[in-house]
C-alpha cells in the first residue's frame, strides 16, 4: 500500500482529500498520509478542518519509498515550482481519478493528474503531466492539454482544442472546436473563446478578449 501525500493544505487541498477517498485505488492501492505545505503552521486555526495531519513544509519534506504525491495547488506557477522541488528529491506522483468521471477509449494521461467528479473526457484526448481537471468539466475528442494546466469547474473544452502548458481556465469557460491556447494563458470565468489565444495572454468575456487584470 502506498501512502498519498497531498501537496497544499489550503481549501483545494481539503477538496482533494474528499475526492481522493472516492477515487480509483483508494484503500486498495493507496491510503492518505497527510499534507505538506510551505505555509507550515500546524497550530494555525485555518488547518483545523484538515482530515489528515499537516506533516511538513514542501521544501523540508524528504519522500519515503512508499510515498506517492498529488499536487493541490491551483496557481499554475506555484504548482510547477512545488512539483519540481519535491521531484528533485525522487518523489513519485500518481493520478487521482474520481469514480464518477467518464473517460472514453484511447485517452492518455501523464503523471500527477487529477480528474474530478462528473468530468467527461472524449476519445483520443492527450492530458499532460500534473494537469488538474475539476468537477463537471468536459474535454472533447482529440483535444490536447499541456503540462501543469488547471481547468476549473464546469469548463467545456470541445473537440480538437489544443491547450498549452501552464494554462489556467476559470470556471464556466467554453471553447469552440479546434481552439488553440498558448502556454501560460489565462481564460477568465465564464469566457467563451472563439479563436486562438496567444501565449501569456489574459482574456475575458463573450467573446473572450485580451484584458489587463
């Protein structure tokens, strides 16, 4: 049995705990050991609702052979830095895939992927490393999601979309088929993307347009 460490003890980390216990492999392949967080203050009241102990800071934790990890940091840049830090110490990541998700054939996953409740993933989708796909979102056939991309709840990524690395897609956003979104882009809440979004661009609205926020 492997022991899952949740990286990030904030609100999303608490959500990941509840999703993980309803995911494939819980109590057969892994249990949950606790949290690590660089804001390491175990006595802080904000950690009172954790269901497992706050063990260590991320930087200070030394992985054991039977540890496995999932990252619960919503910021794409913070996510990448935390993962790279712990991987440099030999940490191994697993995928957390909720039992209510629907995943069609020929989909491929990288490592450290989180697939939340009631998500739908179409045929021949490619999902990179450390991608987060939150609740009630859908990915159409032949879409590609790059490493470290974070997709929030109720997002609709339609067929053949190409999403770059470290992209943040806020709740309720939608993309027309074959949309291309460059690395590091930010798609605002409820936005509808009708065409290409350049790398590093923040867009918002219907149709989505570049904004300075």
